C-alpha cells in the first residue's frame, strides 16, 4: 500500500475516533485531558502507592518524555555536557566549508531548527506554568530542559542520518522517516500514525494560538503588583 493511501486512511480513522469520542464522551472528560492525565484520571491511581505520596497521578506522557531523556542522557554519556563546547564552535562556523554540499551552513541550520522548536509552548506555556505552579515550576522546567536537550540531540542526529534526498535536490526527513528507515518497513504504520498526529497537532496549535494569552497577562499583572511597579 502506498504511503499516501495509508496516510489518508490513518488520518481519517483518527479524525473519526476524535469525533465519536467528542460526541459520546466529550461531556465526561475532554480527550485532551484524558490523554495528558492518564493514568491519574482513574480512581485506583489517584492514591497509588499511598495518599501521602500519590505517584500514580503523574501523567504517563510526562514519564515517557522525561524518562526517555534521562535514558538517552546516560546512554550517550550526557552529550548536552560533554559536547557543549563542540556545539558552540560548530555554530560559530569554525568547521564551515564553502565547498561542502548542502543548502545551509551550521548557523542557518540551527536557526531553522529553533524556528520550528520555539513556539506557543515556550512562550505562553512558560507563563502559564508559572501562573499556576509558582516559582517551583521554573525549577522543574530547568530539569526537564536539561534532559530534553539529549532528546533533541538524538532526534536531530537521527533525522539527519535517515533523511532522503529527493530527485529535485531537496531533502525530506523527520521522525516518520527515522521510524520507517531506522526500525524497518514493519514499523511503517507507526511512521504514518506519527505523521497523522503531527498534522492534527499543527491544526490544533494553530487554531488555539491566542487562547492562553490571558494567563501570561494575569501573571504579569501579579508580578507588577508584587514588585510595586506602576501598572500601565
């Protein structure tokens, strides 16, 4: 089956599941909350292993993301620390060669990667986390960012390794190519599923770009009152 056909089938199936869930169970719990609070949304896990330390309420998504970052950090001997200075020198253009193949130099490639990474989660999300979680949220953002650096390093390296050069000379890559070419053809379904969810996520984040704006505004007003600054 062609990738395009498989992608259309997968994307249609996901949309159908989302629509059916919204119609029959949307009033009970929104799908977004169901995914990001699992398994803490079940009564059994709310007090697991004890009510004094309910570790079970930690979302599985958070454990998977941070856990993978910790695993890769130890597996690769903390590349965010050992290769930090090398990364700085690469970005500065010390290793640039005008005769090298490719469309971008190292700095332009970094700028492109950052433009695709920094978004609403880094801007409004941080202010929202501080508004609800207080200064402690900033500490945990530092911790997750440290281990997330190794995760980003691995993702970028694999994306570069398994990218494809198209007949017109342009490149195509990403996690979907890494999954299919790195894990093998038997995992094509996961690559298609990832691409489908990425499409849905792009629509969702684009449409809800301005919805979190009241939270950083409220946080700024609280900060102004706390510092006794004139509120303009």
